[in-house]
C-alpha cells in the first residue's frame, strides 16, 4: 500500500467511525511508516460540534486545542485497520 492509499483508508475510517458525531474539518496531520510493525500510522485531526469555537476565540492561535487528533494504524500488507489511538498535544506556553 502506498501513502496515498493509507491516508484515504484512515480518512474513510474516521469518517465512518465518527459519523454519528458529525465531525467536521477533517484534515491530515501526520504520516509515519513504522518499519518494525510494518504499519502506517496516520494522524487525522477533526472538530466535533461541541469543540468548535467562534472565529474571534480562535484568533489567539490556539485553535488546535479545540480539535481531536486520532492516530489510525493500518497494516501495510493487508490494508486492515489494526488500531486507533488518541494523539494528545501539549504546549510549553
């Protein structure tokens, strides 16, 4: 599987899994290939309705705090989703 196929699979998985939560602003954040696990680790960011803030509130530049980030792990040989974990972001501010 190539990187574009892995990203498409991760986007589809997140969209379908969180369909009832009406996620918005889906976006690719990171792509890593783990050679040891032979798996793609794709980080997808998105917003849920209760996480969205007004434009004025986002002008402070910290709008990433109001997004969810999930790492979707995909087996490179089979294309199977083997896991999903939460990606926590921290800041030193």
